[in-house]
C-alpha cells in the first residue's frame, strides 16, 4: 500500500503561500499580547481595562467568522484571502490616527478591524490546508502548517521585546524597581505618552506594508482546485447548521476550542504581570514570553512527529494533563519556579488548536466545511471573554494571602480540564461510538 504524503507536490506552492498566512496572524497575535501591559502603564488604566485590547482583538474574530464563511461560500477561497489581507492592512494602518489622537478606544477599534481580516484568513486557510491531500494525513498537515504560526508569533514577540518594550519611557523604574511614570507631572506624562504611543504604532504600520505585499502575490497567483476550494456547495446554511449540530465530535470541538483559546491567551498575556510581581521589568519579562513561544514551536514539531506513532486523541489528552500540571505549579509556587512552570505550559499547548480543529472537522462533509470552520474560528472568542476576568482577579493584588496573579491561573487550569475531557470523550467515541 502506497504511503500517503503529508503535502503532495502539486499542492506545494499554495501550501507554502498558505503557511505564510499562518505566520502573519501569529505576528499580530503575539505582538498584541504584551501591549496589554504597555497600555496599562502608558494610559494609566487597570489590568481589567487594558485587557480590553484582547476583548477587541478576539471579539473581531467572533464578529466576522460567519460573514467570512458566507462570503467564501458565495465567492471563493482566493477572494476570502484577498479581502482578509486587505482588512488586516487597513486595521494596521489605523494605528497612525490612533497614536495621533491618543485614545485607548481608538487602538481597540483598530485591532477590532484588523482581526476582521484575520477571521477571513483563518476561516479560509485552516480548511484549505486540510483539503490539500488525503483525509488520512489532514490533521498532520494542519499541525505542520500551524508550526509556522509560532514562527510569526516569535517575530511579533521579538519586535515587542527588542523594539517596543525597551523603548517605552513610561516603564522606566527607580532604584527600588518602582515605575516612575505615575509620579510625574501631567505635562511630563503627555510628552512621554506621545513618544510611547508612536513606538507602539510603528510595528503595526510595518506589518501592514508586508501584508500588502502578500496580498499582491495572492492577486496574481493561480489557486489549484480542491473539494473545498471549488464552489460546489449544495447544502443551504440551515441544512449545514443542522448537520453540524448533530455531529457530536464537531459540536463538542467548538466548545473545547473556545476554552483552549481562552487558556492560551491568558497564559501568554499575563506572563508580564506574573513576572512584574517578582520585580522583573516589562522588557525582561517579555523574554520569558519569547522562551514560552520557542517551547511552543518545538512542541508543534514534536507533536507532528509523535502523531505518526500515537493516536491524536490520546496525545491531546496527555498534553492536556501536562499543561494542567504546569499550571498548578504556576498557581501554587511563588517565585521563579512558578514562572518557569508558567513558561512550561506552552510545550503542552502546542498541539491543541490544530488537533482539536482537525478532530472536529474530521467527519464534517465538504459541503459544510466552510461554515464548520467559521464556528471553530468564532470559538476564538474565548480569548476575548476570559482575559478581562483574569485581569479583574489580578487587580485584587492579594487573595487569601496569595498573590492574585498566581491565583488567576485557576482559570486556565479549568480550561485545560475541558480540553482533557474532550480528548477522552473523542478517544472513547473512536473506539466505541457513544449514543448521543
């Protein structure tokens, strides 16, 4: 029997171009995470309000995922990619007037529009990658493509760590390690705020230019036809919704994905606040975020390799257990060991998104795939809902004598329990179908 290739030669070019999209939205995701802490200081707002950056960012996914799927069903995947890249660039360029007007809400609106574009890209690229070859290798193929997402994330984190955070005057500290900015006069604050918001603005403008270049490439490239990319949808939206609802693996997969994304965003967004509680400044704290992303990237390639030998559902369950153990360490241990445990969670999160995605869509008919992908993208709303709640916990400073930032990681722990439950249920269903 001939061994199925993960990526066939005829699909290699489009696969490479699609993986560039994974890197692009990875950059946007992970240059934005540390901006929560940056806005908290420079705009002098609470952690809960600053985390509205994440609410705007992931709320954009929730808002636009279904419209994106309906657009793709009517037109084509290529059209969806082009429109998505256009919205991405437009949102990035909106950082220019946002920095001029110095309004936190304007930055949130800019990110909201930017993620309209990301919703189009994710709704398109994930199922498109699944379709580029045999169904037997689809989950491995998506895991491989998703490995390029943390490469973009590393670039975003590196820009934040090496260019943005070190140049924020508002984060300068005195000999005791306390931030000086709140003690300055209003006139001094105004000058620093103007400078720091320009520092935050510039990387978004730069990535906007890169996105325009990629958009131009997609305009002129010929996209090969697959069962997904051809406009052969015969099911109407009502029929598709009914099919998806009566598919338990898919239905539970959407819920599991929502909790996973919530955990991922909480783990990475508040590493800086966790380190700050240990007296580490933002620029140095962001280095721990970069280490976490390196672990995440290595975990992606490791998981892709392990899937050749270990059942994907069993691997998902094992990784959920590993993530839970590390999270308990981050909650219970006050000090550098707790921070190391927090960073270590990323190894175990690495396979979760593409694996849940692949399992959920495994038995979804091609005619329902685009709308099915949209609900899995909408599940990213977990990243909008949970971080503000974690921010409110962190704002309490101390809870029952324990640092509130440590206690706040109970929320990701609950999320990993949900992922574990999904993996176990799918493993049982694979061996012996459950009566639903």
